[in-house]
C-alpha cells in the first residue's frame, strides 16, 4: 500500500514539472497580420476570438485583413465617342452600334428602329448620322415573328465644331492698323460648344507648336512682334476654325533730350551758369507706339506739368532745378531726368 502511494506522489510531481513552463511568467504580445493586394480599395477590420492564457487572463488575438477589389474600369470609347458626367453618349456621326440582344434559341432575327425610320433587318451596324439626339431600338424576334427581346438607347450626334472668341485686358492701342499691347496686358481666350463640350484650347505662337492653354488669360512678356493662332477641340474631335491674332508687345519707354536755346551753359567748378532769357527745350522719341506726353516739374513739387513749349528760366533764379520725363501711349514712363543751372 505504501509503495502505491509513493508511486502516485512521484507521478504527480512529474506532471507538475511538465505543466509549470506553460504557466511561467512570459509576455504574450498581440499579433497583427496585414495582407496587401495589388489594388487597395477597401479596408475591413475583422476580429477572431482566439483565447490565449497570460498570467491567468484570457487575451484575444486581433487579425486585420485588408480586402482588395479590382477597380471597375470605365469603358474605353473609340475616337469620335464621348460620354459626359450625366451619362449622355455623344458621337461625331461616324460610330456604328451593334445589337446587344443576346443570341439564344428563341431570337432568330434582329431588326432596328432609328428615330422615324421603319424597322429594318439588322445585318451589321447602325450608324446614326443626323445631328442631334437619335433613338436606337433593337428588337429580337423568334422564328414565328414574335417579339422576344428589345433594347433601346439614345445617342447625340455632334458634328458642329466649337466656336471661340478672344479679347485683351489691359493697355493696348491700335495705331495705323497695328495693335500694340503692354507686357502686362492679358490675352483672354474663350471657347464655346453646344454639343459634347470643350476638351481643350490650343495656342501657337509665331507658328510654333500648338500647346494647351492652361489658363484662359495669357501674357507675353518680351518685346517684339507676335503672331498667335488659337483653336479649340470638342470631346468628339470636332476642331474649330483657326483664329490668327497679330500684335506688338512694347515695354520700352521713350528717350528724352534737353537743350538750352538762346543761351549756353557755362560750367564752373561748383555750378552751371545760364545766361539771362535762356529757355529749356525738351524733345522725346519712342521706337514703339509713340510718345504721348512730356512732363516736367520743379524739384520738390508734387504735380507734373505737361510740356508744350520751351521753359523760360527765371532771371532771378540762383538755383534752378527741373525734373522731366516722357510717357508713351501704353503708359511706359522714362526715367526722371534732371536739369539745373544758375542764372547770371
């Protein structure tokens, strides 16, 4: 009997030794598994209960699965076809349509109805050519001429090219049939289309490559002659007429000169001397649009005075100082020139 008790105690001791490592204090971390597909579209979190033992507590293993779905591709339309945001289908009048009625044992023949045209046997494609909205109706008949299936849809045929207009915002002047503009003047281009809508507006400068106008307002900063051609495309490929614009960009201010008449200036070491009854004559030249006005003022004054005749230098002036400048018709202003002398 005692030997049996001893054997049982020995068995329990061995069993406890084998179980204790399972209850040893050991940190069990959460495991997060992430699966990536080729196209990540939707993320769904799923939790699965998997009981585990840690210090007498039951934990839950969290598994995160990123589900993937292949994005639904928009159908690619051939050249001359476009579908707008409202689902309206446009063509340029060259696109044919085939029946979408499935072939089965019941349907033996297919006919169509296009607008007011009578039903005809369907042998190939229907090509709506009339400008505007067209209704296409496919009908499937069995061998006894009974209607078994039908399908209809609308197509808008757009054969009309866009129209465009342009205008300038800013300083400009037409002189003898030549248009002059300031570098800050903007060329505004707008296009209009009553059908499928405007796809792009294109610009070519001095017969260069056509580029897409990213903004409707375009500026030309460098002086010189410009030939700008504009055209626009709609969404089914209709192209507008080409508009040609010729103009000159002028940012160069006039030059100005001065000279004393009826007198000369005598330069001494510290000052310039003017004879009595001297007059100052001002002249300006411009290589672009032309001189609009010469202005002058006494140094220290606020208001510029338009120049028309030579300026009389006062007899009693001991220190005569004058500022003058020239302005062209686009608003380009020369630098301020200085003149000073002392009458004697």
